[in-house]
C-alpha cells in the first residue's frame, strides 16, 4: 500500500514538473505582479493589522492565480471587503472581555459576514477574514483606509489585467 501511494505521489510530481516547464513564465510573472501589488498595499498597513493583511493576501492569491473565477470579480472583492470591515466594526462594539465572549464575537463576525455575502451575492471568502481581523482589532481610520485602498487596488488590478492574467489552477 505504501508503494502505491509513493507511485501516485511520484506521478503527480512528474505531472507538476511538466506543467511548470510549459507555464513557468506565467507562474513567475503573475507571482511577481502579486508580490508587487502586495508590497504597495503592505506599505499602507501596519503590523498591528496582520489579520487584515492576511485576508488581503488571500484576495491577491485569487486575483493572480484564478482571475476568471467568480470570487475574483472586482465588485465582489471591493464590496466583500467593505462588508467584512463593517461587520467587524459592528460586532466589535458588543462588550467582550472574556475568552468565551471574545470567541463568540469573532465567530459571529465571520458567520454574519458569510451570511450577508451569500445573500447579497458578494461571495469573496477572504472578506470573512477582514471581518475577523477588524472584530479583533476594532475600528480605526487607518484600518478603514487600508482595507478600502487594498480592495480598490486589487479590484483595479484584476479589472485592468484581466486579459493578461491567466488561470493558473
């Protein structure tokens, strides 16, 4: 049984190597563009907003590896993150000073964000991370500016580079 698993893993690795040989230029160029865009975004964010940075990085992954997928639609990127920011701010207003209530508030932020994204057809999974990050850190003008700017930059990148970017998945 172990040998059949090793054989499958070996065949999968060979397949991935063939894909890399064929598409290596796309992999490098789109990864570089993602790095460049995230560098620009990271300049606007402080390390205190690491959870928000993580959700923005997840959006960058979608934009630069799956640009034709539904979550990469600019409207979903922008409004999804804005919705996540708003929900995070609202649930952070609920008093929570204990580990149990903290966990409940953070879970509520994600659950409410998921519900509203589905209802409003703004399905963009990383925006749930924005809701969580803002629920943890609370409102600040800097976070608002960073979320809006990041969502705008990634939406515009997806929109402007749509003809150039190819699905890598």
